[in-house]
């Protein structure tokens, strides 16, 4: 099933920083869009009450955030 997409605007300086992080991710993300989707999904998941991660999911999230320099 195909997902619909919308366009959002972000400052160019932020986009350039995201491009750098994608390059530094060692292939973890193929492009800035994939990076942005991952980060936004993580933020939205954190906000959802009652949603808990399995220990494996938590480790995967921590690994990816570590790789991105957040932790």
C-alpha cells in the first residue's frame, strides 16, 4: 500500500546539518528524508502514553540514537 506524503519546510541550515548526519551514519540512513522520518517517529512514539518498547526495540533505538550522536 502506498503512503501519501506532504511537504514541509525546514531551514536550510538544519537540512545541511541533517545531510551531514546522514553521511556520518555509515549507511544507516539513505537520505535526509529517511533520517527525518526516523527522528519524528521516535518523538511521536515517546509522546504516546502507555506505549512500551520491547527490550530489543529499546536497544535498537539506543543504538541508532548513539550512532547519530544523541546519546
